[in-house]
């Protein structure tokens, strides 16, 4: 990418030479996505002295509308770039010389990865290696990898997996994230880079792209559309509000011991079908919107993490109880129908058809 393609606020760097000790430059990749945009808002609100660079390729799930409130903020700058393109990454490190890198950028949807795994390897594996290479060259203080509990694969009933659990991914997305985690291990072991890996359970919250389960439930229900439930609906997921995840990442970025992995969870687990019925009940709607569809291939039955390490060692714990979080998110989607409308009018509509048409048992 040519330098002049980089959208940079001219005055962004004013003051870098006068930085006080607690001033930090944080390079956030994938900051136009769901968790990344919530994390950027968290940083900007909490640390008036931090400068945040959002480096994002703006794929289908990247949306600058997620960050409109920050457009005029001098501590925030957006750079359009691709983590798998060394030129884009190098130019950004040269220009901003970040203190910390928090690496969210990824292809993030399991169903998509089953259809087209290649881009998952390119972005999630190669992209992570390129980010690590330049972080080393530019002597970044800490590289925080946003991984996922899906790297552990399906967890047996009555068990929670700890950080020492084996990597046993069961779909291309999870395999690409597990591979990236191994590259982090290598960066630490071989090159002595300061790194952390964060493995959170399923997130929900404002700005989540409607391909994921909770937004699908809410947005379809609000539009009186069928809610697709894969298989028999008994798969279990553990849910965390995105703001609790963001607080955990912040804590790990600042206090995590280098080389360590931290699971982030709540213990709040739901069978998919129970969750759909619960949300429908909250919306005063009947269960007849539920439509059982063909199962996902290799569908993990159950995710469940042991998050005692971050709780004991870093004093983090979730603050948003599930019911409160769910009600907040339902109102958020109700108040952002234009946000959904815009997504539905783009390529997402075609994707929705591609994924769900063959799944619908009743349709020909
Ligand atoms: P998302 O799909 O909403 O956002 C991904 C962002 O990355 C988008 O803004 C996209 O434009 C950007 N991106 C994609 N490819 C890129 C590339 N080549 N270069 C630069 N930017 C690129 O995803 P999300 O749900 O916010 O997930 C963010 C991270 O958190 C991912 O690494 C994911 O594996 C991890 N994670 C997600 C969850 C969850 O429940 N959503 C749970 C645990 C971990
Ligand atoms: P998802 O949000 O895709 O997250 P992940 O697969 O990474 O956990 O899916 C959460 C659960 O919901 C998972 O068990 C698959 C299921 N699911 C459905 O039943 N219907 C859907 O339309 C989607 C997207 C997911």
C-alpha cells in the first residue's frame, strides 16, 4: 500500500515526543470489527493519554460505522491495511512506532471457514506471523493475541478446560487460530518477544455482525423472520459480554506475565435452543419462529473454559450479568435498525442465502 493511501489525521502525531510516561501508542488490528471496535472505545474512554491506531482491511465484517463517535477524536486514527501484506504492515509500524499491538484482525466465522478455509489461513496465520515480525523489528513492548476458546475443541460435560488443555480444533477457523497461537509461542520461545494469548468464550454485545448466533436470533426475531437453529440445538456455548472481554484484554495487556495464556470466561453456559427460547420470551414472541436446520459440519458440542487463572492472578472478573447484558443488547439492536438495514442491503444478504438455503430442511 502506498503511503498516500493511508488515511491519517495530520495532527495525530503531535505531542508524541512529549509523551508522558503513561502515554502509549496502541496498534489495534481489526478495530473496525465487533470486539475490536468495542476495545478501541474502551481504550479511548479510559485512557485520555493513549493514542489508538485502528489498522483494518475493512472486509465484509469491518465497518467504520461502528466507530462514528470517534471520528473527530485526536487520539484515534484509522489506517486501511491488510495484516497479510508486509508492505501495509511495515508502513504502519514505520509511521506510528506503536508501544503495544493488540491483534484482533481475523476471519472470524466458522461457517465461512468450512466453505473457504484458504482466506482463514492467509489472514489468521500468515497475517499473525507478519504482525509478529514487525512487532519484533519495531521493539513493541507487548503483543497481545486475541485467540479463542475454540482452539481447545469440544469439551466434555462437567469439565472446564484450563490454559494447559491440548489444542484440538475441529474446524478450519479454530485450526487457524490454534496455529496462530503456536506462532506466538515461537515468538516468545525463540525470539524472546513479550506476548500474551487471550482465549475468551463466545462474545455478545453491540456492533456484533449479524452472521453470529445472538445477533441472528435478535435481528431475525425483530423482523419476524425464522431463527435457524443448527441440528438439534443442544450444543452448549459459554457467553461473555464484549465489554467484560475488553476489560480482560486491557488487564492482560498491562499486567499479564509475558509468555502466558489467559482463558477468559464467565461460567454462563446455555444450550443453543434454550438461549433462543429465552430471547424470544424476552421479546414476547412465540417459539414458532424457531426453525431447525441442517447441522454445521464438525459442530463442536460444548465449549467451557476454566478462567480461574485470570481471576486469581490478575484480579479480573466479569461485571455484566447475563440478563442485564442481554437486555442492553436487545435494546441496542432495536435502536440500530438502520445499522442492520445497511448490512442487509450489502453482500451479507447473498451470504445469508448461500449459507442457509441448502440448510433449510423444508425448502427445495
Ligand atoms: P469480526 O469479524 O467482527 O471483526 C474482524 C475484523 O478484522 C474486521 O473489522 C475485518 O475487517 C478485520 N480484518 C479481517 N481480515 C483482515 C486483514 N487481512 N487485515 C486487516 N484487518 C482484517 O470479528 P470479532 O468477532 O470482532 O473477532 C475479533 C477477534 O476475536 C478474532 O481474532 C476472533 O478470532 C476473536 N474472538 C472472537 C470471539 C467472538 O465470539 N466473536 C470470541 C473469542 C475470540
Ligand atoms: P456462532 O455464533 O457462529 O459461534 P461459534 O460457532 O464460534 O461458537 O455460533 C454459536 C452457536 O450457535 C454454535 O453452536 C452454532 C449455533 N448457530 C445456530 O444454531 N444457528 C445459526 O444460525 C448460527 C450462526 C449459529
